[in-house]
C-alpha cells in the first residue's frame, strides 16, 4: 500500500486554503473557463506539493469540483443537487508506483451524507 501523498499537514492545509480561493472560479457553466481553472488549480497543487516535500506528484491528476459534477450529471437526485455541498476532489494515479488516491477537500458542513462522496460513486467508478 502506498503512503497518503497528502499526509503532510502543511500540504493539506495549503491545498484546503487553495481550494477556497478557487471556489468562485469553479462555479461556472463555461466549459473552457472551467477546464482552464482546473488546469490552474492542478498546477498550484503541484507547486505546493513540490515546495513542501521537494517531491513531484504523479503525472496523472484529475480535478473534480463539486459544482461541475452536479451541473453535468443529470442522474443525480434532487437532494444532492440542492444539498449546498461545495468541495473538490483531487484524483491521483500512477499504476507503475501503485498510486490510486482520491483526496476530497470539503468546505463547511453538509449534514450526515456527503454529497460529493455520493456523486463520486457515479463518476469515478465509471472511469
């Protein structure tokens, strides 16, 4: 089993803070802007990780803001759409080094069921 790539507390805190700064940029229906925002967020995550650990993250990273998952997934229940959940998932993979991790950055409290976790079950398991 590989180590948690975001186990460093400073890395975690900086990425959480970063996610809050991207909150409004992620909330767009313009696919081009969203893709650029996701690329910028990924670059910032990579920069933070390198600054704090002096190591590189795997080449394959996917960013899933909750706003995107909710807006572009017609199969979600209305409860999830109206949950008010806000957060971002960072998916890291590197089969050669047995890395397959999802890190969820949640903003605030959403009650007993985490809407993004439920949403990811629909999206990530279909990859």
